[in-house]
């Protein structure tokens, strides 16, 4: 039986704990700095007190406690935790992005190779049936050779406000740029589809909506302080978090553990957290600085690829349009199908299974990682660190280009 230890029990860490146990592996140790969440997950996983660590120093000092380590902490902690894990001989499953610094990404890749350890990055969209089927068709030559890719990441106004205005990924200095934090999935898909390294990147971006000057003059610092615009503002917190109606987003109810830091939050816990914590702030009076809208143009060998990220969309979804010498593929990933149009033939609707958790990608990456631990097989979908580094280089180059206004070559 494959055993795993998990550091970081936020939303992603809890999801991985569930998927590993559901697929026959065993979680043997956990580390989480929130004591309430630590004890909640310890009991849920049936672990003894000595296998639940509040402090990361004690966690790593305890030695190797499993076959593999799942790293689901904040972006800027990944490097430290990955290096400490590899020193103990852990194989790694690391959340993306690996690090907001290229030098740290390169050092992790070199360390994993030197120590002959497997380091897999959670580019989970590779494993979603929707994207996996597109990859199969591309590899089969269904549309000939790829000539152009247009990928659009519609973050969703409610998702962006939760994660990138009020939440953990709002400040570049504390995490990283939004094009890396949110869209390294998309950049990885572009690399995965083409199989060609990126040669050059050009990017533009802007912040437009979530700015202090856009706040109504009579709006308080917090939604919970009696905002006179509560009825008309789409970002008013009760609409997003605990009053689901036709016009609100029940998806965010799933984030209540994140907002409260509790395993089984009650309505009072949610209201208290919104009154005092970061998620209750007016979206126009936060300390966010990451891009809301950004376009990245990539030269992938002889393929032109464009990625656009936008916060201003009603729903959270991705749109893909891949052109080839013999046809095209078009679709949105919230659907259970996409269009295959081969030139001179009738269009085909390709139907796929629609999974839960990144369209089924969360279960898929765990299944392939367990297989890797059991057999050593590196399936084509596994995003090893040696491959992952390309998507990160593309994001770093995009930020350099956005700030300089010039195209940036990638070595």
C-alpha cells in the first residue's frame, strides 16, 4: 500500500487527502499550522496525536513518515518544504505553482534528478477527461499539425474576488503573479499539446476594476459594516458565501472551511469570519495588486499560441480553439463535449465524462501518482518537474514582458 504524508490542509490538501484514501493509499502523517483544522483532519483520517504536526520543524525532524510527501502549502513555502522533503528521501506531489522564482524551480528540478526522486507537479487539467481526449485526438493527427492555439481562462468575477482580491493570492509579493498562480495550468496545456518548448513570449496586462478609486464614496471598508450598496453590488459577501439564490454563486459555499479555518463551520462562524477576516472586506478597499486581465502570446516552435486570462466573466471556465493543417477543435470545458471539425467532413461532437474536482483531474493525478509509486511507470500525463519548469518559464517571461513592454526570449 502506498503511504503519503501531507503538509498543508487548506482546500487542496484536504482534497488530496480524500482522493488518496478513496483510491486505496493511506495518509500516515499530516502537518498544518491551523490547530483547529489539524485536529479535524487528524480525527477524520484516524491518525494518532504523534502523526499530526502543528509545526513544520517538528514534522520534518520526525524523519520520513511515508513513501511520498504531498505539498499543499502556500506558493512561497513550496520550495522550502520540497527541499526538506527530498533531504529525507520523499517522492513529491507538489501543488502548482512550484515557486514564484525561477532559480528555486531549477534547483528543485536538479535536486530531484540528482537524488533520483520523483517530483510530480499538480497540473491536474492534463488528467481531466475533457483535456485528455483533446490530447489523444491531437496525437492521432486528427487535425493534422497544430498551427495555432487560442486558450481563454475565464476566472469568474466571484472566483477572482475570493482568491485574487480578498484571498491568499491577492499580492504578488506574498505569492506570485496571477498569470503564474492561476494560469500555469493553461501554459502547461499549451506546452503539453504542442510538445514543443517555448521560444519567445510577449504579454500585456492591466488592473481595471478592483481599485480604490472605484469604491463608492459612502462604501465602508467592510461589507459587514452596513454598506448602502449591498443590494446592487455583486461582490457583497452574504450573496457569495451564505445566501445562495438564483443570482449568487453556491460554489463559494464550498470555501467556508477556508474562510473560517474550521472543519465544520456553522453560520455564526462564517458571519464572524466575514466581520473580522480578509474575506469580508470591500473589494475596492483591499491590498491586492495582481493583474485582472492579461494576454500572453507564445511562440511554441512553429506554433503560435495565445492565452488570455480575465477576471470579468460571469462563470469560471476555459475556452479552447486549436487550429491544425487539416481541421480544428473548439470547446469550453464546462461542457461534456467539444467540436471536432475536419476540413471537408461533417463536424463531429466528441463527448467525454465530466468529473468532479478540476473536471476529474484531481482523481486522475492521484491515480497516476499511486501507479508511479507502485510500479515506477511515468505515464505520458504525469507532469514531472523536468516538464513543469517550461510552463513556469513561460509565466516568468510573460511578467518580464508585461513590465518591460518587450518580447522576451526563453533560453
